[in-house]
């Protein structure tokens, strides 16, 4: 079920209806971070940081590749961006953070304060995305 030479080990996960900034650079040669289905292409240049804005309107998986002739393994540089709903994104952030805290041996208690703060963050992110979705639907009808 995977696309040959396009699937990656770790997908770039972003939220729908949330403006995000992607910073791109390179260590060795000029690369070009391109996701054609999202109309995104930005060069990664050694010693410099370029940026591009992303805002996905609907969930899905978007594939791309390096579109610069950057060397022998040029065709083996896939890009995979997964856009998910705001609720899924918030849950993913909290779960990832909880996993990091557990691995690093965080505070030995039940994590009451930490989980309370993360729940508040999840609530704010989800509420903001609901308001944005409402405004897009409201102003999109006229």
C-alpha cells in the first residue's frame, strides 16, 4: 500500500486550517523541498534558512521529493506531509509530549499539573481551530 520511493519513516504532521511556517536549510548541497500537490517549493541552501508558509484546507497525505539535481541519491529524498484535523493534531502533540516525559523520567507523580496544562493547550488549540472553521464556512458562503 505504500508508494515506492515516496514513503518516509517519519511524516511531517501538520494541522488543517492552521497557518504554519516551515524552515528549510541544507548541510551539504542545494536541495529543493517540493510538495507539488500543496503548491510548495522552497530551496534549502547550506548556511541559509529559507521559510515557506503552509495552510492545508483539508486533511490528507501529500507527497513530494527533492526537485534539485543534488547528487547521486537525488531520487531517494522523499517528502511526506500529513495534514490532520485540529483535534487529532492536538491529541498527537499531547501524546508525543507525554511519551517524551515518560521516557525522560519526568516527575514521579501522576503528572497532575503537567496533564492539566496540556489539557488546557489542547482545549485552546481545538477551540481556535473550531472558530477558524466556522469563519471559513460563514464567509465562504457569501
